[in-house]
C-alpha cells in the first residue's frame, strides 16, 4: 500500500481528499501545517507528497524547494489560483505535477497513480546508461534515478528525470514538446509547453556550463539530445 502525505491548512479539503484516497487504497497522513510535516519527514518519506501553496505557518512552495534536494519522491502542488505564473514557479521549484481547486478527487487519484506507476516501472534495474559529448560523460542509473556528469552526482526531480531519460534514449533525434508531454506527464494542458521549457532550463542549469550543449533547442519544434551513446 502506497503512503501519501497531504499538507493543506484547508481542513475541509484535507478531510475529503484523505477520505477519498483512503477508500482508493492509499495510506494517507494529513498535515495542516509545515511544522508537523517537517518533523515527520525527519523520520521517513512518503511515496508521494501533495502540498498546498499556502499553509498556516508558511509557504508550501518554499518548503518544496527545501525538500526537493533531499528526496526524488513525486510531489504534487495544490495551487491557489491556477495562474500560469504560479504553475511555472511550482515546476521551477521542483514539483512533478500541479492541481488547482476545485478539483475532481477521481482525477487526483488517477494523477497520483500515474506518478507512482512511473516510479515503480523505473525502479527495475536496467544498468547504467552513458552518453559522451566532447570530454564529458553523462550517465543515468535507471534503477536509482541518479544522474552523473563524470564523477559528479546531479540531483534531479522526477519530472526532470523522465524528460532527460526520453531525450537521451532518443539521442540524435528531435523530440517535440508534445512528445515529451505525452511520454512524461500523461495529462496535457495548454501551459505544458512552457512547463517543458522550464524543466529543460532547470536540467541545463544542473548539468552546468555545458548544459546548453547537451540539450539543443530546435526552434519551433522541440529539443535534441546531443550526447552519443557509450557502448558497454
């Protein structure tokens, strides 16, 4: 049974969503403030975290930024107004998905299941895959979701991992934003083109000064991974 944490100061939403997800077969822990969530996360992490944009004692997005560096678990932000700026900021800070109220609990359950299914599917050990660009080697561990640039570990979010995996596995080919949305998110939205761009920007920044070289922008279409597969 998958463990979910839901953090939201809206007691009505917290109760209703927790009840629905429990009936859907999940184990759910509720948190109405960041202090209690932070304390619990010192002991263990859930399989997935849903966190509101605002909580009674702080900003959920700022907390997201802090916790993202410690664990690659899927994180879904429960937004306030659904504006493009809020969605973009949420993804920039490391969330894997974004929902806004009022929402369908059925859809929420499906989104959660999709993220958990991806996590399970990618934990099957397939070995370490590596690509070469110039003097650098970029490697993806398909079991642990770890990314390495030579000997340096690069911490990525779940969404960044899926995008990097799709691009690298199709190295040399141009991959459209629509393809990345379909393969990495399942749920399409008008704003997802911008969100894909945001994730690419974050991946490049994490790779470092050569990030722009590893992932080429093909204007008007999408992106191309420039590394060449290293033979085992």
